[in-house]
C-alpha cells in the first residue's frame, strides 16, 4: 500500500474513532466536578482500615493489589524478553568494552570518576528512601525502583562501561529481580493460607503515620522495589552492553 | 472555567491518541513507531488523571493534623493505575526497542516499508 492510500485510510477510520471517543467524553462529568463512589469510599476508609496515609499506596498494594500483581508480571516478562533478545543477538561472541583510554573515556578525570561514584551511591540511597516512605509520602516501590535503577547511568557516564561491568553484576540483578516478582506472588499465596483470601492484608498494621505501617502493603512495596529497581538497572545495563564491540567490529 | 473548557482535558487525551496513531501509520522508522506508540499510551495517563481530578481537592495523601484523613482529595484509584502504567509502559517500550535493534542487525533496515512479512 502506498503512503497516500494509507493516509486516506487512516483519516477515514480516525474520523470514525474520533466520533466514538468524542461521543464518549461528552457523556463524562465536566472536568473536576465529579468523584466516583469507589474513590470517595476508599478515601474515607483506607486510613482506618489499612493504617497508611497515602491512599494511592493502599489502592496499589492492597485494594487493587491483584491488578498490580498482573502489571508486575508484564514488567517481568518484558525485561525477560529484552534479556533473551540481547543474549541471542551476539551470544557466543566475546565482547570487548571500549578500552579505558578509548574516545568515550578521554576527558574523564579522576575527580569526575569520584564524583560519579558518589552520585551513584546518592541516587541509589535516594531510591531506597523514596520506596521506604511509601505509606506516608508520594513515594513507593515503583518510583523508588526507577530512581534506584538510574544509578547505573551515573556510573556509566562518570566511569565508562568497563567500570560499570565490574561493579554491577547482571546475573545478581537478574536473580534479585526474579526474587522480587516471586516474593509478591508468594505473599499472596501466604495470605491465602493465613486468612483464606489471596492478598488479604493479614499482617499487623502498625501505627498510621509510621514508616513500617500497612501490614502486607509494606512487604509488597519492598518486593516491588526490589523487582523494579533491579529490573530497571538490568535493562539499562543490557542496553549499555550493546555499546560493546566484537573483535571483528573493533578492527 | 466553563462550557467547552470543562471538557478540554478529555479532548487532549483523544488528540494524543489520534496524533500518536497518525504517527504510527506514517512512520518510516521503527524507533519513531515505538515513540508514537508511547504517545498513544500517554493519552491513557491524561484520560485517567483528568477523570480522577476534583476541583479544590488535595493529593490523596493525608498528613494529620494539618490534613486529617478523609479530607477532600482527588481520586486515588486512577493515580495508582497511572503509576503502574508508566513503569510498565517504560519496560514494554524497552522490549520494543530491543526488537528494533534485532531487526536492524538481521535485516539491515528499520524502515517498515522495506520489511516484508517474516517467514517462519
């Protein structure tokens, strides 16, 4: 199909889709004027029932925890897919990172290296901090994990791939990521045995406003942090690994 | 705010969806296609968050005694959905980009017009 025919076909079908979507949004309440009964109910009961002040956290890891488990496995499967594609692509060949005095490393002084290492440690600690405060601030395992993973980029920018390859171990990250995903599912299985319902909150809730509050919410949050943090770090490593060259490419 | 303006955020979501789809149809580069898909996906964030918005309300995070539990807040359900959506979207994008790299190594092109149906 040529470009012109394709565009015409798109415009015709887009007009139809747009008509349906516009009809749909015309049936919504005007912006900012309506709250669903479900949201209103959760806002009323979440703090009393689950002892967490961040209601979005309570929804994520408890009231709609089963949905989040599904999303977790989409994440897990995607990362596994990247791992498989990249290992199949150049598997079996020996790969060499750019040498330390290669073009990418020129201009990196000892001060820059030291700063980048410090920054990586700070970013990793920041990620853990954001994840830890899930029940009382807008933090959580997803956000904290994404921050944690970006520590990899700090090391890469400041010290180069060769240094990164020595510090961050792919096999360790891969294992931890899988354990994080498994922990989430196993918490569900354990609660099913303890209380008769999958993912039912059945740990002591703690005091509302304290960091370890919310029972299973806190445990699931930790599992999600490990999975997302290690998963993002692994993804970045896998992509940066593609900058390595085989012996023939190096020549 | 009045009249049509009260529906503007929803209209933005529709616009993002259609603009992203247009980009997908006209794409001549797979990386561009992946980014267009990300634009399509971002329409879901805008739609979810604008449905959850409530005028003169705070974040659904209480901080007693200044913000006691039960204060007027925006919808926490759509926020939780958007949160996981963004993180999952990022990893799915990375999978698609990895596929793009694989296609480039195998076929030497990333222009969808030059890719024929792959034979098994």
